[in-house]
C-alpha cells in the first residue's frame, strides 16, 4: 500500500506525507457530506 501511495504522490507532485494528508482530508469531507445527507 505504501508503494502505491508513494507512486500516486509522485504523480500528483506531493510528498508521501502530503498525499496521506490529502487522502485523509478527502475522506473526512466525504464523511461530512454523507452525514449531512442522512440528516435530511
């Protein structure tokens, strides 16, 4: 999994840590959107 993240990060001109942070941020945003839809 780490190798895949490293490759993906390089493709998007990010560090590995930067890519992990980006992915976590996207997951949190998706979770918030999902929670909003459930409340409606």
